[in-house]
C-alpha cells in the first residue's frame, strides 16, 4: 500500500508545473534557513554525507555542512524535505527525468524567443560558441511547438544522416514528454508513429505525434525540388494563438536547420514557412568561419545589443558597431525579417563547459576566440577582403557633392559587361588619398537580379554566376547608350526607376536641369577598362577593331546621319596581377580598428553605397579560390582596376577634355 501511495504521490509531483515546483521549493528553503532555528548540536557523518546536495547552478542550496551539523532535531525534517524536493526537481530536469516539463530555460534562450516572436521576424540565425546550448534550445522549442499545435509539419535538417541521428534526433527524443516516449516501438497509437533507437534514430526519419503533427528529418544532400508544395508549421486556430500569446517560449515553428545548410534549402524553408506564417531557426557553430549561405542571409548586420568579451582585450574594438572589448549578442540581419543572436559560451552556467573552453582557448588567435567562445564570425573561409564591413557602407544621401566621377568597366564576350561608377571626393582619408565612393553598379541587383549567388557547391566560396550575367545581346552602341542613360539627370528630380534623387551631386544637377529645362549628364572625368579585353579584337563586334577604339569612335544613324553613339574615351587600367590588385583593394579598405573612427585621422579610403548590392556581395564573399569561373570575380576585377588606377580628385568641369568629356 505504501508503495502504491508513493507512486501516486510521485505522479502528482510530476503533474505539477515546473514553475509551481520551483516556487514551493524556494518557500521551503527560505523557511528552513531562518537562522533562529539553528543551534549547536551534532549530526553524524552519515547524516552529513546524506545532506550534501547535488551541485546545480540554477537550483540554489543554502545550507552548509555546518548549518546541518548545528541544526536542532525538530528542524532537520524540514531540511530533509527541502533536500529531497530539490533533488527530485534536479532529477526531473535531467535527461533521465522530464526535461520537456521541468527542464530549465536559460536567460539567453528567452532573449532569442523575444526576438523571434517579434511580428516582423520570420526566422532566426543562432551562432553559437562551443557548448553554448543553441541546439538544446532549438530542439526543445521544436518539441514544444509540435506538442502544442496539432496537424503541423516540421523539418529538422542536418548535413548527413549520421549527424542527424547523433545530434538532432537524439535531442528531439530527449525533450519528448514521458507519455510520448512510452509509445515507442508500440503499434500505431491512432495517428502516432514513434519508433526510436539510440543508434538508428527515428524509423523512416519521421516522428508522428498523437496530435498528428509530423516531424521529418532531412539532409541537405537531398533534392530540395522534391519538396515543392509542402507547407511547414501549423495552421493556428484562435485558441492556439491565444495559447502562444500566453507562453513566451511557444512559437509556431516550421523548421530547424543545423550547421552547413545550402542556400537552396534555406530559400526552400523560408518559402515553405510563409503559407502558415511559421518561423524557422538556423543554428551554426562557426569553427572555421561562416559559409557563403550564412553570409548571404546575414549580409551586413546591425548590432542592437552587445556583451563584454572577457576573453578578449578590453581596449580593442573587434566589431565596428560594438564598444571596445565587446562582442555582438543581438543583431538585425541585412536580410529583412531575420534576427541574429550569438550564444556566448559563458552564458551556459553548467560546469565545466565554460572552464574547459576558456582553458582550450588560452594563447589562441583572437579570431578563433571570437568563433569558439562567442559564436561570431563575419568572414567566409579565406575571405580576400576581411576589413570590409558596415563602416564602408553609406547611404546615397551621404555621397559627396564636390567630387570627380570615374567609371570602370569590364567587357565580356558571352555574358553582360559589368561596370561601376565612383565618386572621388575632395576630402582625404587617413592614408592621405582622396576618399572614393562607389555610387552605382551595373547591372544593378534591383533591376537585373544578383550578379553572383551562393554556390550549391560548398567548396565554391566565390559563388556561381547569377541572373544578372545572362547576356542581353548588347553591342558597343547599346552599352554606350546604357552608360549615358545611367548618367543622365532629369529636370523632374527622378531617377530611372522613378524614385527621387538623393545623391547630393545629382540633386544639385537636377535643380540646374529644372532651372534650364534641359536634361543634363553627370560629368565623368575618367573611364577605365580591363586592359586585356579592351585591346582584344576577338570580342569586339566587328572582329578586327578593339573595344577601346570602338568606344572612342562615333556611331551615326545610317539614314539620318544623327549621332547615336558619341565618342567615349576610355583608357586601359593597369594590368597588375590579382594578388597585387587585392592588396591595393585592402589598402583602400584599411583603418585602425583599435581606434575610434573620426572621418579624418582614422577612416578608410573606399566606401560603397548601400544600393550597390553586387559590389557589397563581392567584397563580403570573395576568396580568390574559385578561379576564372567564380561568380563575383568580374566585380572584384573592377575594384582591382580602380585600386591600381590610384585616381585622385580634381575639378573635371575645368579639365573635362583631359578626362574623357562629359559622357
């Protein structure tokens, strides 16, 4: 009878919410620790050994051995009761207990929940230091959503089936409630299908709960095209939405991507979650830097909350928009609707995780410390321009009004040419050279799509060719006309896309054009071209005349004789090799990260308008390892020509003829 009663009591304890159990425990400990109840009496060795509580960072135990030894007989039962209740709570929160109900949510988990629950957020990237609990939180949130929302569909994704079993599937099993685990291996319980083993994971890589919610375990080497039409997440009723509003940890999740997700799968998950307004989580450990897919998703992120980095110098600024000695904690990704958090290892209170990581990182490079202890990396592996970041990106309204405009172009035979326009300011950078602002790229991403896209090949860091490279069949005349159209300023104050002019230089020209009631052109002081392609007759439209000569010739309409292709003087850029060119680019990007930016004594030479997405992508991802077929190589060649030209400011309105006229 006592055994049966004890079983019922244990069941009642497990049925209580974790919150109630913790509250009762706190009250009992507080009562038992009242100092007036303690007096000097002895307790035997066996009793003292029994009362040595299990260490736990989240469940305090306020009694020392001296307290126990000096406790009077009538107080000991209270201490014993508090001790046993605390031990039971620790057991229930452990893997062997019921972590679904009693497991502890760490403070940084709640911060991540807060960010993901924002109405404007659709997904979340979690960069984690070693043992920072990013996967634990993702697994628990997936199980909570699966249990709360019936008839849902969810994806858990990993790089390989073996890793999926060892990492994701084992964690999902850990957080399933005991009553669900009790169905394991039994015949189907209604709609449920629960067959799990430690070495084999879930049978057929699927878990179906009694509420008919499905959880599928996929790998990135599967064909994403086979999953078109799937809807992820749950279709929420009003009652479910009310339940989600009352529980801060409950989120309508559709997918959990872990580690090296490919860009195709990331986009597939994002699309599949939209129908049911579900959200997704991507967890990643940047032990060797981040992938191009992560770089594409995060873009140039803005830090909204940072934390002290106790393993790094307090004097040095490691991230442009963080205080010295800090690392990012919460960021807003460049991609709209994506929140970014970094789980620092120190936030995991369970020993000896942080102590082990700290010891292992002693004497290691700062970049490794940032990755392993703070989950932070901005660079893909071997990025060629590691200095490039938020500091170098400006809004169009921040472009200089007083400037020399320079244009650089790179011809191609079987794909579109690409070009950039650069404003050389009258102001100087800290290296003594005039500041340079890339204010236009062509073909621009807004109109033609990306010039380069993340590669499906994880070893191709420089991307694949994007839609903007597909040839439009332009010849020399069409390119001349395109360049002039891009440089044209209308008296209406509108740009080609119909938006208002915001570039101060062009705003001034638009005012002049309106006053004179004419269309005006930007004054282009110099034009540069790839020296090899510019002199190559093979890719010219006539076969026997090089591109530089064709651009410098005048084209007229065959019938009217009207000039339809005016003279456009160009000069070949310096033909330095790629290594020298990249060094010149990095010199333009350089500034002292240890010092505050001041715009004069410490500031880079090169800046990029935020509208120049092709250039930003190339600088953020290019490694130089992709060879001639690298997706963003042409854009980097343009920057190389600019860097080696070493153009400095002069007044082109006075010396217009020297720099190639007003075209």
